């Protein structure tokens, strides 16, 4: 059962385990202490735990998850494209009805409006979810492009104004 404090008589054991390269959780298990006690003891003794392996593993895990989200987003986009294509493909409409619950079907050129609405809703959800998993990249610099466009407009207007002034000066002369 874990204890809440560590006596000074156990500091040597703690330092020996730390020197062996054991991490905080391994020391907790070996000594029967809570993580907070081991962390406080490490601070008190001026030692720290090497977290580089944990950081590397976390970075790798995050990269793996990002790749999986990207793949899923691609698949959802593909699903949306397939659903949208079904809007204009021939299909079969069917129904069960009557007192005998008889099945009836009919081939049609394209799905009826209610089915198209359902297909569009499903395609829209797939696109929304794909964009949440992998947001669309914004092209260009946004504000920089706007400044550039405004600069070109000012230059063009100035040229027109100067051209008009030159022509007017020529007419008056």
C-alpha cells in the first residue's frame, strides 16, 4: 500500500533507484509510494527525471494521430464525392404497402427529391467532419495580398489621373 511520506532513511534507496535510471513511476512501484511523494522527494534532493524518451514518444504519437486524422479526412471527402455522384445516377425506388404489405419497386432516372436531400445531408456531414479533422489550407497571405491589390489599384488610378492631366494640359496649350 502506498505511503504518503518518505523518511530520510529511504533517501539512499531512492537515489540508488534514480541512479539506475528508473523513472518516477517505476520508483513509485518499487518503493510503494505515490507519484507526488516521489516527485517532492526528487525536488528536495535536487534530482530530476529524464523525460526525453517520454517527450519523443509523445511527439511520435501526435504525429501518428495527425496522419490518421488526415487519412480519415481524405476518406470522408471521398465518401462525400461518392454520395454526391449518386444524386444523378439511375436508381430503384421501392415501397412496402397495402394490407398484404406487398413489395413494389420501379427503376428511375435519378433519385426522388427526398432521397436527394438525404444524400446531400450525408455528403455535407462527411465534408464538415473531414474539414474538422484536416482544415482546408488557406492560400496566399490574406492581408498581404489585399495590400498588394490596393497598391496596384492606387498605381493604376494614379496613372489614369496623370494621363488625364497630361491630355488636359495638351489641349489647353
